[in-house]
C-alpha cells in the first residue's frame, strides 16, 4: 500500500489545494495523512474573530472543520498546534515533522511552494517539510522508525500562483472525486469565500488538462483538475 503525506501550514490549506489528490489516493486504498502545523486561528479565521470568538474557541472550531473535511476525504489528520501568523521554524517543530515522516513512510509528499509573498507561513511550512524529509532519511537521526527513502515532493497550487513562482508541470485529473473535494470544502464555513474560487480553478485546470492530454483520451467536457509542481527530478527508464 502506498502512502501520501500532506504538510499543510493551516487547517484549510490541504482542502483547497490538494483535496482531489487525497481523495484519489484513498479511493485507491492508499493511506493518506494530513499534517496541519497550525489551525490557522489568527490569520485565516477572520469571520470567527469578527463574530467575537476567542482564541481557544477559534482553534477548536478550525480543528473540527478540518477534521470533518479529512473524514470526507478518507484521510487521517494530525494537528501540531504550532501557532500561525507567524509560523516559526524551530528545531523542535522540525523534529516533530521528522517523526511523522518516519511513522507514515510516505510514497509521495505534498506541501506548499517555497515562495508566497502574501503569506509567509506557507513557505515556512514548505521549508520545514523539506528539512524534515532530509533528516528523516539520515540513518543516524535520533527518531523512531527506519530511515526514510526518497519520496517525491510536489508543491500544490498557491492562491496567487503568478506571484509565487508556481509553474505547474503536473495536471492531476480529479474529475472522479471532485464531488468529495467540494463536500470537503463545504466543511470549512470559516472560509466560505473560497468554495467557488477553488471550484472555478478546478474547472480551468481541467480545461488545461484536456488540452495537454490530447483528444485521444476522450476526457469528458466537465473534466476537473488540480495543478502541481514537482521539486525533485523524476527517475524513469521511459520518457513519457
């Protein structure tokens, strides 16, 4: 059984950016685990703050929303409650991520791109995810489990890709699981303004997917897609 690890800065990021990939993995019978470094309680919960809710109440609200979304997608979810705005990179937090790598032994890793001028928590999460991946590979690193292999890393699409040096080289067909993605998005009413934005984005990526696949695959008119950017080279014996 393969396994997918998604390292998400905030409680909602994995839903908007990677819910399709997660749902496809679990539909195949693969394990999928989402690691939320924070709840997004300070920077991504404006509606709750305006309603007069307090910090701990907002944390629990976002935890419940993200847990419900993960359940819809068939994924496990873990929260590190590291605090957002700012999300600080610390040796202790990186070590906690290493231990998740060793436990999950992911076949594939998804996380944020390394550039985002609008939200520094996102590249901070990506840097820690990559740092932890390297440490988890080290035979001598003091953490439970066997040393990690070399799982490929894919950056999922940021909210404003043009500003984040995001040039997708992988288009993922999520048509068969898009209903699950939409249902997972609707588990996050704290960011309801994102529901239609990411539905429309999936339509646009679906159009691009069909164009790049060519007419012979016979993809349906309503093809839905997610875009990714691969960090490390693909290893193959056949160019395809």
